[in-house]
C-alpha cells in the first residue's frame, strides 16, 4: 500500500510555473514610455510627429504635381493640420487590430488553461511553428519591399506593415515557446530567460514604435500622391483665370497672350487659357486649360497683376 501522510501533514506546494511574459510587456511598455518622455516632453513629441507626417504628405503631393513643398509657404500649424487625415486610418486600423489580438489571446489562453493536456500542448506548439513561419515570410516581404526603388502603393505601405506585424508575431511565438514548450514554463528555457524578459520586451516595444513611425510616414506619402492625382483630375472643373499684367509675362501657348492697345492703361497684357490649381499664401498656382499640358505656373500677388476668375 502506498504511504499515506499522517493527518495534518501537507505535501510541499507545487512549484509555480515561470511565466516570463505575463506582466513583462506591460511593465516594459510603461518603463519605455517613461524613459522616452523623460527625454522629450509629451507635447513636443506629439507636435513633432504631427509636423513630420504633415510634411511627408505635403512633400509627396508637391513632387507628384511637379512642385516643391517649399513653394507653398506653409507654417508649422498648416503641416500639423494636414497630418490629421494621414494618421486617422493607420491609428484606427492599428487600434482595431490591437483589440482583436488581445481578444484572440484571451480566447486562446482560456482554451489552453493553466495545465493543458497533451492535445492542447500539440495545438500550442503547432501554433508556435506557424508564428515562426508567418514571421519569416513577413520579414522577407518587408525587406524586399523596402528595397524596391519604384514600389507600388501596396508595396510602399505593405512593406513596413509586414515588418511591424512580424515583430508582433515573433514576440508572440516566443511567448508560446516559453509557456508551452519543453518544461511548460518551468523548465530551463523559462528560468534562464526570465532575467532578460524585461529588456527583450522593451526592445520589442522600441521596434514597434519605429515600425509604426515608418508605416504612417509611408501612408502619408501615398495619401499625398492620391491627393495630387485628384487635384490634376479636377483641373478642367477648376475656375478659369484671366490675368492682366503691367508687363509681359511670356507665357507660352496654349496660354493666349493679348497685347492691350491703350498705352495709358494700367495693364498692358492679358492672358487667358489658364486654370486655378490652388492658392497658397500669396502664390497662385495655375495650370494651362489643356489637360495634356502639365506645366505649373506660379505667380505671386503683386500690384502689377490682376486676377479674374470665372466658372468657365
């Protein structure tokens, strides 16, 4: 017969599992954010990011139109306001993906339980292999896409997104390996990796911040190019512009130049066949009425110029 412990005697408690990833991500996130904010003030950081994303969108839009953003004369506030549309969808999609990931993690953890049986362990370890394979494929796509000198819209945004997702998948695969691999969180792997868990999660969070910055900046550039294409498509429906000038401007056809006969007139030349592209600051950005002519004509407000606008 097996030995029965005397009444009142208790067996030593079972050694708890060493879950090195249960609270490390949250603690590391808090430490990383505190360290970052100790270097840069929160307001300065937010304003700097908004300014950069607004500049990225404006610069891409200007270059797609054959211009340079320095011609627009935008202020810092203008760039910040123009960044909002570039950040809305990345932030919305990113937040929804984060919530979906947390929900799936909660469902998976509840299904596996604290002491998974052999079947659940096989599923967990199979999922670890899947994470490794998916992460490797995403890294390959991200690296190749980032080296493409003439990427499509999908590759331009997809490459940084792939690298960002690969970081998450690798981190989660590591969590599954430590928690459900050999030893199930109580083996040598979990014990030896415990001291390095906070540092590892801090590095993961830094990489996520960098990849998010890269993703949003690429999306802002794609957004700027789309706006430039829309602006060019709307040129035929823009107001027509007639310019009266005191001096000859030498605008080439299809712009029509007419010399006015009155020598005493304040304006000696008239120019027609122009469309208003947009107005920025004190500069008028004009295009010829012919859609095939993509020249940009930039004129600055002056007493020597008079602008007339019409719907046709």
